[in-house]
C-alpha cells in the first residue's frame, strides 16, 4: 500500500510540473510560485512514500514439526527495528532473529499467524505446526494408559459394590481398551457372579424381613467376594429384625394387658382380675400404671366380698330364726313329718352359702376359724361340699 501511494505521489508531482509549463505558455506568470510549490510537494511526498517498504519476514522452515512430547519452536528473521507477533502475542527480536515455542495438545496440526510490523507497514506469513510420529505415538500410549487406569478404577468400584450399574460401567471401559486384558475379563466375570448376592444383601438391609434375610443367607454361601463382610452385614440385619420382633411382641403384650385390665375394671371379679394380673406380670418391664389400676380393681372385689358376707350373715340369721320357729311349732308332730320339714329347711341351689378354700363343708354363717367367702349353693355342691352339721 505504501509503495502504491508513493508511485501515485510521484505521478501527481510530474503532472503538476507539466501543468505549470503549459500554464506558462498560455497565461501570465501570476501565481506561478504557488503552482510550482504544490507540484514539488506532491513530488517529494510521492518519492518519500515510494521509498517506504514493508518489513522483511522470513521463516527458517515452511512448516514445523513437534518433538516426541508435542513441543516445537517457530524461528525466523526480520529487521532489527521491526515488531513480531505470533497469533497476537509479541515475540522478542534479537539481532534480527526471533523464536517462539508452541505445544500441541492433540494429534492435530495447528495454524499460526506471524506478523512483522514497521512504521505502519506489515508483512504476514501463515505457518503450520504438525505433530511428529513420536508425539502421536506418545499421545496414543498416554490415552491407552488413561483408559487402563479408568478401567482399573471402575473395576475396583464394581468389586467393592458389585451392583449391575457398577458392572456395566466397568465392562464398557474394559471392552473399549485397544488390547484385550485377560485379568480384567476374569475380574469382570467374578463381579457378574456376585451381583445377585450383593442385591440380596441390600434388599435384606432395606426390608428387614425374615424372608429377604433367609434368601440372602442362601445365596451368600456361594459368594466369592466379601463373603465375610456380607455375612457380618446379614448378622446385623438379623439383630435388627429380632429387635423389631421383640418390640412388636412387647407392644402386643402391653395392648393385651391394657385390654385385660380394662375388662377387669368394667366387670370386677376374681376371674377377670386374675387374668389381667397374669398379663401385667408377663410384661418384660412391668407397668406401674396398670398395677395401680389392678389394685383399685382388687379393692372393689374385696368390697363386693365383704358385702356378700354381710348379706350371707343376714340371710343366715334370718334363716336360723325361721328354722327355730318352725322347730318349736313342729315339736309334737310325727317323726316323718319332722323329717319332711328338715328337708324343706335345706337352702335352694341359688342361695348364697359360705365356703373355705380347703374345707369340705359349706356353711350358713362363719363357723369356726378360716377364710370364708360367699358362693352359691350350686357352686358349693359342684365342688363336692356337704352342709355343715352345726349350721344345718
């Protein structure tokens, strides 16, 4: 561009000078100095521009190749006062020489733009840096090493936790290797065999049921990975199941005990009290609240017994009085008629009598020492008791 402008300036200067000559032939010499000055100015400017040239730029090679590690150096020459940039980065020029280090990160070549600048003028050269065969082989080896490392890590994860997902990830990486690895394939096979065992152990841990626990125990016999560790995990599962079963059993016992106590409170008798007491006593840790409620039931039963005894005593006294009156009235009657009256004086089966825990007789009233409790005559006879000779 500078060279073109210089040529244009020279042409304008010559054109201006010719114009002056023509002007002098046809016109007066008025303003001739101004025209000559302008022509000279164009001529000088044009010559100066024509003398300004772009900086020189030469590269030592048409293309550059990396070493075995991907490094290369772009070298060249330019003028001492020129400025060099490569892909926009300034490069130092020493004794008209420059050098720029580059590093390739893949096995693909890269383009670099070298620009020399001087007094507004530029010279540009495109240069290519290509990977060497050694670097390509290095990248392939590095890539394969990385793939082997990734496969090894995936296998370790799958061996530690042989789930289907972990197995699939490891198998994908192993099969993608450029060369077949027998040890990797063997390890994959072992992982695959233990997938259902690991799944069964995890299911037992999740559901905490006897069914899944027993299923896992059956499978773990054939485990070839972490057999001892999985056995310990199942032992923990069994302990949790037993604890849960004991908890449920305790909850059921407590519910049964509460129900029995409630029944005894609703119908306070010896049978309901004894049934409730047995259930409360069977509770592993007992229950003070239920015992207090049973004590209240016992007090109610005792009061009932006391009232029954009082009623029995009143009935006995009334019966004795009537018997004595009848005896006095029948003193002179025949013996057979007296016997019939004695039979008539016997209590009805629904009448209340007094009995003792170990005695063989039933009584109208307390007759001697002992723990007397009320009972129906029918119940006393069913026990095999006979009437007391003193009372009847």
